[in-house]
């Protein structure tokens, strides 16, 4: 029969074992940079490939620009983005319909969302936790954002899509005035616009991006595709964010934009 002492010792060993295990799991989670995380990987993808339809203006569609709602909806997100696409779930796969997001989302993007959910849907850290220290760094950080977010509509080389998405390559609108470009990013844009002599009348949603992110995405754009090479700083974005915004037509991202 177990005496009191050895019973206690057994308990202590068990507890130690449990602790060691918990610690191992913890360090595996905190050090594993190979698992996708919300702030670094998943949020930019949601912004670029979901938020035109899933956003704050939409009365009936959920929006995942904050971690709490993304985490809460994670299982359905995975089912719609991965399982339905593979034919293993009965509801419509996402992104919906035959939209630009559907055409630009890659299998790797879909797998990333699946793996994020399967590995515990961690919050993580943003890709660029510290502000860019130089123009070169802004361009580098901005490239990542451009690829996941802007290229969906404006295309990877910024050439745009005739009649739908104006070009960012050699764009006279972009190069004419930094403030105008910053306002497009801060507030979205809807209505008629003439870029390089061609008319567009469509809708760009506003993305919940930080001042740093907007500065980086625009600096990358200004320093690519034959544009003027300007730098946009976070201070410039901050100053324009503070102004009272007047739009001739209310900027709204409604899912009436389905193509
Ligand atoms: C072109 C517009 C559009 C895009 C882009 C889009 N969705 Fe949707 N989504 C919809 C519509 C419309 C519905 C509602 C109809 C339905 O449930 O099928 C919906 C529904 C959903 C639902 C079910 C919500 C619920 O509460 O039942 C999920 C999850 C979802 N979308 C995920 C995504 C993800 C993730 C992306 C980006 C990778 C995305 N969607 C991109 C239009 C879109
Ligand atoms: C969902 C599609 C979509 C995404 C994603 C998108 N845009 Fe746009 N963008 C548009 C549309 C549509 C217009 C024209 C809006 C109008 O008709 O008023 C536009 C206009 C612009 C303009 C002004 C016109 C021009 O061609 O110079 C700039 C600058 C711009 N976008 C930059 C960006 C940047 C930078 C990103 C990424 C952070 C981005 N956009 C992401 C659709 C998009």
C-alpha cells in the first residue's frame, strides 16, 4: 500500500511532469514562427481579399478586421475558404462568386487560413512591429502590403483593369498630389475618376490600416511601376486623418459590387 510520503512524491512528480509539458507547449507556441498568425499573415489577407464585401459598412456580412470577431468565426471561415472550395462543405466557397478576389486568391492563401485555424488561430505580432526607419525600409514593408492587398484589384504590376480598376503604374492621379492619394487610402473612394485619360466609376473600400501601413503601401507604389519616387511618411498620413473629410458621394462598400 502507498504510504503517505510516496503518495506525495508521486503527486509532486506528476505535477512536475505536467508543468514541463505545459512549458514545452507554451514555448512551442511562442517560438513557432512557422504557424500563421492573425496580425502578421491573416489580417492582411482578409483586408485584401475579403473586406470589399465583408466590412463595417455592410449591414449583413460579418467583418474580421478585429481579432475577436475573426477568432469567433474561425471555423466557418475555414470551412468556406478551404472545405467548400475543395467540395467538402455544402455552402458557397469564399471569396464569393466570380469576383477579382476569387481570381487572385491562391491555394497558398487558402492553406494559410486553414493552417491558422488548425494551429489555434493565434494573434501573433504584426509583420512590422516597429516603424520603418528609412525610405528603403518603407518600400520593403510596403511591398508585402501591396502584394496581399492592393494587387487584388490594381494587379501585381499596377496596370489596373480597364473599365474597373484604375492603374497605379505611371498614374497621373497618383503622381499629381500625395495628399489626394493618402485620402483615397484613408477614406476609400467612390464615383467618377479619370486616370491617364480613362474614366472609371467604381468603388474602393477604405481599409482599417495604420498610418505606418498607409505610408509604406504608398511609398512602395510611388517607388515602383514608373512612378515619381516620392516618400509618404506616417506623419503626413496622421495629419490628413485628423482633417474633417468631405466626400461628394458617401463612400460605401456594398455587396452590390459583385461581378
Ligand atoms: C464578392 C464579395 C465577397 C467576398 C470578396 C468575400 N465574401 Fe464571404 N460572403 C459574401 C456573401 C454575399 C456572403 C453571404 C452569403 C453566404 O453566406 O454564402 C458571405 C458569407 C461568408 C461567410 C459566412 C458568414 C456567416 O456568418 O454565415 C464566411 C465565413 C465568409 N463569407 C468568408 C469570407 C472570407 C474569409 C473571404 C475572403 C477570403 C470572403 N468571405 C470574401 C461575399 C463575399
Ligand atoms: C477591392 C479593389 C481595390 C483594392 C483592394 C484597392 N483598390 Fe485602389 N482603387 C480601386 C478602385 C475601384 C479605384 C477607383 C475608385 C473610383 O472610381 O472612385 C481605386 C483608386 C485608387 C487610387 C487613385 C486612382 C489611381 O489609380 O491613382 C489609388 C492611389 C489607389 N486606389 C491605391 C490603392 C492602394 C495603395 C491599395 C492597397 C493598399 C489599393 N488601392 C487597394 C480599387 C481597389
